[in-house]
C-alpha cells in the first residue's frame, strides 16, 4: 500500500512539473531557518539566469526594475509582516537590459507558534500580455483621435451646408419682401 501511494505521489509530481512547464510557471522557495533559496529551472529561465546559477538572497532585488524597487519592497514588507498571501505584478531588468513584466503569488508557511518557516511562490511572465495591452491602448487612442477628427469634419460640413442654406433662405425672404412691396 505504501509503495502504491509512493507511485501515485511520483506520478502526481510529474504531472505538476509538466503543468508548470506548459504554463511557463516558475516556482521559488525560501527557507527562513536555513536561509536556503530555491528557484526552479523555469524561474531561472524567466530571469535569464543559467540553470546552475546559485541563488543568493539579494539576487531578486538586484533585478527588480529600478522604478518598481521601492514600492515593491514596501509591499513585500507589509505582506511578510501580516503573513498573508501576496500577489502583484512588477518589472525586472535582466543583465542584458531586457525588461519583463512578471506576476507573482507568494504564501507564507508558519510553524505552530506563528513564526515564519518558509515563503513559497510562483512567477509567470506577463510581458507578451503587457505588450498586447499596450498595443490595444495605442489602437484605442488612435481610434478615438480619428473619431474626433471625423466628428470635427462632419460638424464643419454641417455648419457650412446649414450656413449656405440659411443664406439662401434669407436671400429668398428678402426677394419675396421686395416683391410684396411692389
């Protein structure tokens, strides 16, 4: 029975690994007792790091985009203090200068006394989605600009046409008034 359970567990772990690979979902874990930090192969790839790269505690913070660093550290401190799950989107800047948009979810594992034992998390690359959203924003802005120009053009045409007709009507009324006086 123990052997069967072990086989089921191994199969389940393999399915989980495959799912992470398909979803390009990076995982990480920090052991607060030993200081050991683990990053999955997928996570290292997201950060453009070599598979054998040893992960040190400051590596992550050194790669967070400078414009996101301050608020990101502040949010992380709040989450760690409350020991409530954390989710957020931020940017990193790789050593090659590439900017990536990542979404992270982290949870805190506590012992029976409420002390922090581990922090575990997942990271997914949102860069392509961000690019598509930016393209949609630009397209929407362009459409709005074109609509405003077209509205202006139509308003000018209506104004000019109406002005011409009113002038014609005014001239006809003047003509009729003059005819009535005769």
